[in-house]
C-alpha cells in the first residue's frame, strides 16, 4: 500500500486539542497557530495506524463536545463551533485522507479499509466523513448524486454553484470564500477540496483517471476539476448545523 501519512499526526491532534479547548493554564503550543494548516507532504510517515488516528479524532470530538455543552453563552458556543470546524476539516484532510492515498479506484469500489480493495469517489467521501465521526449512512449518501449528498450535509447558505467557470476563476473563488474543508460535486465525480490558511487549494479524491487511485493534487492542476462544466461546492467547516451535529452525534439523513 502507498500509505502517505504524517510523522507528526499525534502532535498535530494534540495541538488541535490545545487550541480547541476553553482558555485555561496551558503551555505554549509547539505547532504554528494556523486555523487550517497546510496538508502534510506526500513522503511523510507516521507510527499511528488508521484506527488509532480515528480514535484520536474521536477523543478530540468528545473533548469539544464537553466544552460545547458546558458553554454559558452564544458567543462561547460560536467560538467552540469555529474551532471544532477547524479540527474536523484538518482531521479529515490532513489526518485520515493520507492513509487512503494510492488505494485503487473502481466505479463500484466500496472499501472501508485504506489500501485494501477499491473505492469509488462517492464512497471515499462518505467513508471519511463517517470515520471522522459524522453519524450518517455512508452507503446511501455515496449512491446519491453529489449535489444531493452536499444538500444532505449543509444548508443552502453554505453551497455555491458554478457553470462553465474557468478553473482559475473557480480556484480563486475558493480562496475568496476562505480556508476550510469543502465537498465538491462535478459532472460525474466528487471529492474534497481543502483550502489552507496560507491559500493552498488541494483536491482530494478517488480519481478515475491515471493513476486511478486516491490522491491529493493542486486543484488548479487537476484535469478532472478543470474539465467539469458544472461544479457545486458545499463548505462543511463553516456550517454550524454540520459541526454541531458532528460534536453531538446528530444523525444526518
């Protein structure tokens, strides 16, 4: 398996826990304080397993859940949701997704284990959402048109649609919308788009073109993204309904 993971996975999650909990007596974190850090390089390594990374992200979710339930004002709740969105976005794109890099694509692929079997584009998206802690039916959502899947996850305020927009303008629109994790639906494909705090826009997907495998690539250089005449974006990490649902275990139907 071509596992392209991170040697700093545990450190990154520890830093996210530090930044996401209510202010108290803490040591200065060693990681830079970007809300959405750049994604790890593709030659990074990690000692953690996929299941250990899932468990670490779930522990972070439970810590944030406790802080959210204990919050005493709407302002405090909003601050926790913002930080939780940051943690969820990087948890999916920076912690879980790299385990899947190199897993073969197939139109009917339904693998639940990185590096084993094959996985279709829709199943790649819904499997990572489920493994990150969202309570959803990964099979049902994976079988829907990508726009239907997006509308099940976020409200209209967190959705944008593009028709016959040049790829450069599309990527610029994402940069303008801001850092975070998005689900993108195309003419006949779907995947994640991650925009870092430094403006790097990355397309993470199970690609049906060579090398026909899960990969991460610069959005502006993606042949699949650029050739699609229709694109729909759903921004997950700024959607309070989705983020609070992640914290509280709400079912997404």
